[in-house]
């Protein structure tokens, strides 16, 4: 979120100072209520002030991963379990109710794809903000109103008083998303989880919301976990990227590395699927087969049935291995180092 | 598009107004003009993309062209026949020539019907097929869209989103329509699957010689599939041009704004977007340019005169008083 800093973000110094790590997730697993795993031993870290993108297609487990951080996977959906979940060094994998309330919406906030669904239609935006603020901070009503208004203003809402008094249905989609961002940031969280924050919005509004997130993130030194399927949005916002496929992280890299030299064939193929307006028009590209849903994962490398580079050896379970000297450069493909991606896209021939 | 070919589908002065519930309307008018005097022609075998943001009236236009909605004013003709003048029975026959593919492949298939039964319905009604010929046609259709004949016995829930969209496409093309309206057919699909469905649509369009109205908000996708592009803003056409022309020389400031907002799929932050005021900040009064108030090129006349589509370059139309008159300043930064 803070952009490329002068000292390398991936450098060993910042990596090893534990106070720089805001959130550390170790072996997070989510099982659906049917017993089928949907997230499979996912581990990652988020540094203070950085924007980490978690990228994947439907059913890959990215949203369940995010909800697990807040212990908010609905019981009827499934159950999450992590070997360790540390927020600023403190174990929160099994927090008492009072601490969980402080974390949820306090230290970690979340915004969603559909801002209208995230707001209660029966209460004005202002009522919801004041209630949230007062449940997290010791504020008088009038102080909370003031703080809510300034949060709305900070979120780029010019007529903050009108929006404060409005019900969600009286606002446009873009205004609603600005209001949910204001609501999420009003309690001063350290981490914002943004789940497809611009997917439901028009392109002109998408640009504005992205600019808002970039600006607010920088200003507040906020860490952002961006959950999305859209690599163009990732390219605008993220510092570091995790690519998920079938419940596993298959690649982890700095933003530029993903776009200039992705290691996993899935990442390559996904990039090739994106049409670009500033390139000559090309035939639509795709990846053969279907996106596997939980319960349909193949054995061994889970991308193998769709992969243009599948070879004997891919039927073995793949480990997430480090590549190069940089820390945090990981790929789950034993062939990564040896594949020549030039010429073939790695997706559909 | 050859100038002498006759339009397959044509609408003139199309208007659709919806009455708003009292609460939603607020202090202003209780009527909402979703489509506001739209004239457009689709030629045989072409893919015309209709692009615009949510609420611009593009889906309503698609539904009006198929007469799934009745226009408040204006006419729609199909192969020269006025659809409003057809009897209910004649209209039903006509429907086999015009089909629709919807955005949501989960909502557009009946969950209680097997795929075979869903595909059989239009074939029974329009082609009166039954028995072996029906089964053969269904098997052939499934193969044409990249599925297998035995899939006919399965139910929609057994398929992925992309496969369901294939089934919906098979159903739409089953009766060899001359015209298909595809309303955001890939928007709800995964990125890795979208290309498969676009390719399928391109192939089918070629092999069946259909014309297609491709409704989308995604300009990058539109460029891959369309022959011509129509840009809609607030119920009106603001620009209409061959695809290559529109993407290389967009004329209307709104089109230029849309294009400048498309994110490139690679790092490198875009600067601040051009001066975009939110649409809700500018109430449209029913005359003048509907983009006035958001437009960086606005001149005084824009709030008085309603711009009509003018042919500024061959086959390239724009509804703007300023565009085409002089070189436009670069607003995309």
C-alpha cells in the first residue's frame, strides 16, 4: 500500500524483525460442513502498511481464508482451524469473546463486494457508523457523530451530512462503497480486508474507489489484504501477491515479479487470459477445463489436468518451494525453474 | 458492414419509461426514462456491442429489441416487419428467429429440468421435433458447444458456471435464430473460462451466420468480439463506430472517459482519473447533452441543445456538439 519503499520490502532485514509483521498465519485449514476441505494449510504473513493481494478464481478458498482471520466463517458453511494465527505477535487463533469483539471491526475491518449488502437497509448510514464507533471506542454520542462525519469526508464523500442521514437504498453503489470504507476505517484498524471491493462497481467508479483505497492506505499506514480475481486491480493496489488455486497457495511473489516473470504455469495462464486495451487485439485466451471446486481437487498437482506443461512427476504432491535468493518468492511447481514459458502462454494452446 | 445490406433488426425512436415507486423517486420526476429515443440497426451476421455503465439502458434496449418489453414509444422491426403489429401467434413464431443469452447461467436454467429437457423445449415448440430426431438434434447441439451427448441426462447443478453458460448458449442457438441478444454472457464467469465462452460465441456466430447484440460493460472483452460498437449513456447512444475505429479514435468524451478508466493488466499506477463528477451529482433536466455537467469539453450550448448522432468519419457517429469539430485535447492523460 505504501508503494515500493526505499529499503527492499522483501529484504531480509525487514523480514526478520518481528515487529514489522502484523499478521502471521500458519497452516490455516477450512473444512466445509460436508467434511470437504476448502482451504488447505495456507500460510502467509502481512507486514505493517503493505497491501497483500490474495488472487484466485471461484471456489479457490480466498474468501474463506479472509473470513477465517476474523473467525467469521459461518458455522453452517464450515470450520476453520489454524496451527497459529498471530496478530502483532499475539496468538489469536482461539481468542476469548471479548478479545474477538475487539479484533473484529476494531483491529481488523472488512469491506465486501456488494456494499449494499454490507449495510443494514433499515438504518441510516450515520446510525450504523455511530453504533460501530461507540461499540469499539469510549465515545459520547456527539463525539461519535463528529468522528463519523469526518470519516465520511475522508472517504471522499462531499455531501457527508446528507449521506450520514441517508438509508443505503438512497445512495449509489459508489457512495455505498465509500460509506462502507468510512465505516471500516472509522475504528482505526491495523488491517483492512477488502474482498472484491470494486467488482460490483462501474469502471469509472472503480477507478475512484481504488484511488481512495491507495490514498487512505498510505495516509494511515494501513495493511490491506486484497481478495480478488482481478489481476488488473491487483496491479494497481498490491505490493505483494499470493496466487491461490484449489485451496492452496501456488505462488507468492512481489507484484512486479508476478507480472514480469511468474513461476507457476497457472499464474502465467491466468495473466494470458486478460485482454488488454493497449495491446493489439488478440483472440480470447482461456485455460482448458473447469475451475475445480472443493471436493473435486485432483491428486498431486491440482492444476495438472489444465496445465499445458504437465509432465510425469506432476502426479506427486507439490510443495511450496522457495526460488531464488529473495525471501518470499515461492512456487508450488517442481518444473517452475525449468519451464520455458516463451512462445506458449501456458494456457490453452 | 456494407452500406447496401438491409438491417436485420432495427429500432427507431425507441423510448422506455418506468414508473418509480414513490420512495425511490425522491422529489423529482416519478418516471425514469431507461431508454430515451434510441435508433439503431443490427445487420445480418454482425456482432454489435452495446456498452455502457449500469443503469444506462443497455439491457432494457436488448429486451426491447426482442420484445420481451413493450416500448413506451418507437418501433422495432425484424426483417422489415414491425413487431408491435404482429399477432400473439405470429410473434411466437417470430421468436424462434430471435433468442437471448443471459448473464447468470445459474438463474437462466430451470433446476428441475434435465439439460436434455431444457434443450428440447424450444425444439418441440418451434420445430415440432420429437423422438429420435429430437434426441439427435440435442446431442448435436451439446457437441457443438463443447459438451457430450450424455450430458443431456444431467441436471444444471451438476455443471460448473462455464458449462451452464454453454448449455444456455446451446438452447439459444438450437432453433437457428438469425439474431441473438447476449446480455453480459461472460461477466459472471471465471477469468480462465471467459475466453472459452467468447471463442464459442465467435465460432457459433460464424458457422450459423447469426447477428448478435453483445451487451457488456467490459470494453476489453468487447474489443475481442465485436464488429461495431455502440456506446450508451443515460438511455441514449453517444457513439457508434466500427470496433477498430472506436478503440483507436474514440470521439465522444464519454467514450474517452470509459476507455481511460479501463485498467491495464500490469503494474504501473494510473494517474488520477480525468475529472469525473459522479453521475448523481448532475441531474439531467431532459434537454441538452446528458453528459453535460460531467464533461471536460463542455461549452455553453451543451446545456441547451440536445446533440444528435452525426457521422463525423465514415460509419463513425458521435452525439457531441464539440467532438469532431477540432482536435480534442487529450483527456486520458
